[in-house]
């Protein structure tokens, strides 16, 4: 099975992460895509890189959004 096209970097207890996850789940379900969620907690490198921007969404390995996920932009990116 190929790697998911969407990655969500998050942390537990983050309300923006909950909002982002809901958008990502909806869009991925509609388009037949999978996503991976990775907690930055416990990983100093991820905390250093993404700590101030959580949640961070990557599409095809490149940063797509941070703080909030725009549903229309995500759908467009996944249709390419």
C-alpha cells in the first residue's frame, strides 16, 4: 500500500488539531485518500520544527497548511 498523501502533525489536547483532523478526514473520505497523523510530542526535532505552527498539514511531502486547514485548498491539492 502506498504512503498516504496527507500527513497531519499534531499534539494531544490541541483544539486546532481536532478541527484540522475533522476537515482532513472528511476530504480524504470523499476523495478516497488516506492520511497519517503524527504527534510531535516526544520528538524534539518535530517539536523544534513544528511546535509553533501545530497543526501542520503536508500534502505529498510538502507543507500545505498550518494552524487551520482550508477544505477547498486541500481538495484542490489532492485532485492534482
